C-alpha cells in the first residue's frame, strides 16, 4: 500500500512542474531521441561509422566512461562524512550525491553499450554460470561487478531512507549503516579498478603507470564535488530545500584540496615523461606537443591544463572560494578541465602512436557526438527525476496517505518515536 | 580444458575425418528437417521454399545466438555447431564451406622465424594471408604488416609500413609483423568473457561467437596484432576460401575481434601457413619448436636472433634473424 503510494507520488513529482521544468525535460528528451537515432544507425552499420579504427580502438565513449566512473565514485565524499562521521551539514546533501552517483553510473553503462553496439543482447555472457565471467584475471570483469554493485548500493540505500521518511518513520541506522560502510569502500574501489583497467596494460606506456590509480581518484574527487557544488547551488537557488551554506563551503574546501593533489600528480607525471624522455614518453609527447604534423590533441590538453590550474588557484584564494559566483565558475572550469584531461587527454593518446609506432589520429564523427550528447542527456534526465522525487519527501511535503489511518500506524508510530531521540539527533537537530 | 575431444586430434586419419563430415551432414539434414517440420502447413504454398529458408535462417540464428562457449562444448555439441555454421554460410552467403575443429596435435608447439636479410618487401605474404583467411576486402584488413626501415636502425618509429614504391628500395630492409602467438599473451587474461585463449600448440585463438566486441584485447596487445570488424566483412563469393577452421578463417561478423592464427586450418593439417608458402625469397621459416630436427630449431640454434619488445616479458614465438 505504502509502496504503491510511494511510486505514484514519485511519478507525480517527476511528471508535474512548472513550464520551465517541462521545457528542460522536453529538451533532454529531444537530445535523447537524436542520440537514440545515432545508436540505431551505429547498430545497423557497425562502428565503422565512428572515428575509431584498428589503431585508435577506443574513442569518445570510453573517454566519457572513464570520466563518469569518477563522478560516480565521488559521491563518497559526501556519503562518508554524512553517514559515518554524522556530519550535520552534509545530512541534507547526501541524497543528492547518491542521485548523482546513480545517474553517472547509468551513463557509464550506456557508454559501455555504445562502445560495443549490438552487444547488449550478448551481455548474458558476462553472467557467471550461464555465461563466462573471466574473473578474477580480467580487470574488465572486475569493473562489471564493481559498477553494477555500486549502482545497486546507490539505489537501495537512498530508496530505503526515502521510503522510511515517506511512510513517516525514521530509517534504522543498524539497517543501512553497514551498507554505507560497504559503499564507501566500494566507491574508492570502482575507480581504482577502472584505473587498473588501463594501468594494467604494459602495451600502452601512457597508461602503464603506478600513479594512474591515485590520479584517477584525485581527479574524480575534484570533478565529482565540483559538479555537486553546482547542483546544490542550483537547488538552493531554485527550491526551498535547506542546503546549508556550510555544506557548500565544506565541499568547496574539499575540492580545493583534491584539485591541488590532482595537479601535483599531473605535474609528477609530466616531469616523469619529459625530464628524461624515453621511448615510453612518445604518447605524452604526441599529447602535449604533437609529433610532426600530427597534433590534434595539443589544443585540448593545454586548454584542460589551463582550466585546472586557474580554477585550482582560484579555489585557494579564500575570498574567491567563498563568493558563490566565483565558486560556481571555478567548479565549471574544473569539471570541464578534468573531463578533457581524463577523457580526451588520457584514453585517446594511449593509442597514438600505436604500439608499432604508427600515427593515426582520431576525430569523432557525428554519430559519436550525437550518441554522446544523448547519453549525457539521459544522465541529466535520470538525475532530474531522482532529485525531483527526493526533495518533496525530504521536505515533508510528500507523505504516504496511509500513515494516519492505516491499521499499522500504531505499530509504526511508537517505534519511530522511540527511535527518534537516538537516531535523529545527530543528523537532523543540533 | 579437460573436455577437449582427443579423438579429433587425428586430422591425418582419413576415415575419422570422413565420419565426422558424415555426422555433420546428418545433423544438418536433421536440423533442416526440424525447421521445415515446424511449418508443414506453409510448405503447401508455392512460396514455401523461400519462406522455409527464411524460417530456417531465423531458427539457426537463434541457435547460434544461444550457442555455448567453444571450450565448453562436448563432441556432439561441437558437431551440431559446425553443421549449423556450415548451413548458415550457405543460407547467408551461398557458400559451401567446410569448417574443421581439428584440435592441437600432441607434441607440437608452433614457432616462426623471419629473416630480415632475405625479405624484399614484396608483400606476397600479405596477399596470400588476405586470400587464405577470408579477410575483409571492404575494410582492407591485413594481419601482416611489413615495415620498411633504413639500414642500420631497428626502430619501428622510423619505419614506413605504408610504403608504395618499387621494392626493394636501396638502403632499406624489411621487417614483417603479425600475431606472435606469445607464450605469455597479454591479450588473453584481459578478456572479460574468456573469448580468447591459448591452445596447447601455442596458437592464440578467438571464439568469434563468444566475443562481445569490447576491444580490451586490442588495447592489451603490444604488437598491434588484433583487428576488429568495424563493419560486416565482405569477401566476394568466388574468392572465399572454403577450407575453414572454427578457430581460424571462418566467416566473422561485424563487431568481433580477429587475428592471425598461424593459419590454424593449414598448420594443424601439417601444412605451412599461407604467408610462409607464398614468400618468394624464403625469408619465412615455420615449424614445430618441439621437433629438434625442424628448420626453425636449426635457425634458433645457429643464427643470431632477436624478438620485439623482449622487455615486456611476452615471450613471442616469433623470432627475427639475419644471414
């Protein structure tokens, strides 16, 4: 009964809104339709319609995948303090972070599907027993497990909390906190595993670095919170949802620290590749300076680098970081800068030159651009729906109609009132 | 895998081979019969032949889709699979192909040596490979790459693999690459579905029906030996090599990875790979590394040899030497 009411309320929250909201969702849907057409086209004709080839065998899709796994993992930066350290300021923001994680994971899975079109139906082969999951030797098999597990964790935990609030109860800590601990470790692991997927390939010297895992984490914990700040800032300005200034300030401080760590690692990598260049520096040379007439990625990586450096310095200056407008601009710069650095600036140059020294450059085609845009629209669509459903429940506007009259009510009320003093105080009051 | 069928090892045994073909035919008829039987009603109409074939194709494609991993098939499942694939080749492309499942022969590990002082860059091997292995003519897929290098340097970065002039060019030498069938292949463990593995005779193979097309193996290969079917491969009917092997040169589909298998359909039947046979200069030496009297063993024992990227520990079974 409660569940049905929950789903109906969720549907109502997601489908009703002011004109602006419908316009937003309508535009996202339109982009998704274009992306859907690109996907269909790709399935029909094969990946020959993309810019990828035997030399550059991964392109825009895997670039976005690597970046978005990081965004998903970064939810931990809110989850950990909110649930484990019982940080009051993050209490309200954490469900939003989990929403970001879910939508980023949806995008990740969509990008993997885009990378091997026509294969979703082949995915049963990844299932143990009926298929053959090459675990533990394949890092990709690890990644399949990690991504899906993280997706489940990030759906189940917020659902439980929202559902309890919806039915007028307080979530029981002993029921969900163990899963929080798992998800904290899991978040770090998904991104390490994704980094190891690349770092474990001696064939590709650009990726085959012990620093790649830590770099992935640092850049993820920069881009993720940057996006969260943008989203929380938007929610704060547009709704009555009480996002505390402190939460944003704390996130901004965290981002300021992680972006510096990210820069330190990037500088180490650049030093290592260029101070005493060996044959293994050749991909980095192509990326940063180009080789002969081939320099497609040079403007990109320098733009990314400039965005990262400027934004990092801006965040280090207290008055700038505390000014919401400057903070927002810095976050946009970081998000874009890391997207370039980690996607276009890492995945693609790994293939150029090829292991046998041949240089074939990569330019995405309209199919890849449309499908990529479509998948981003899908992610934003999912995120909007999740936020839209969660906010009224958390604000207390959406409650199950069965709470008062239902036969179970007496059972429920005492339990929640008993639970309240112990459970709620750390998160809610104070 | 322990469930390999030892009796299939004997490719020299004519009667055994004959028997297997007969069983496959029988299964083919049986499968065809089943497909036809399900539509006895439509069989009465004049259009039935075409419709029957369509239905049969649909049925076989479904069977192909749910097909097991090659290494998990028992003998009868293998035979059934082969019959299905042969029938599908007929229905899809009008080809009458024979697909072998010959296993690795005991006491055989294949090795290859390439004489860089003999190769003149004619690319006859490339040509032979394309024809022998039914490589996609549309995308111009090639397993073999011949690098032209100035004398005195062995540096692939300064090599030209796309040379288009009269050969041999003065002051240059030629070095060919293909899949080296590494003893420690980095492409194998990375596959998320175990669709690629090393056979007991050292050949690294792919089950094209199991590959999901993620291209992880392509990223892992330090020798750029693997190729992807970016679109549906095309081979003109009259040029199709109908002598095929399940793990080798049979028809591939779009979206799967393929690679050189040392011509598994030939070498397991005691013949040379097409590239070695086609080479007009005698630069290619192929043989059984476990046979002390083989030419390859003589080369390894008596010539100064080197391999590419030894530092990666891949242990290629492909050596270079000079006179």
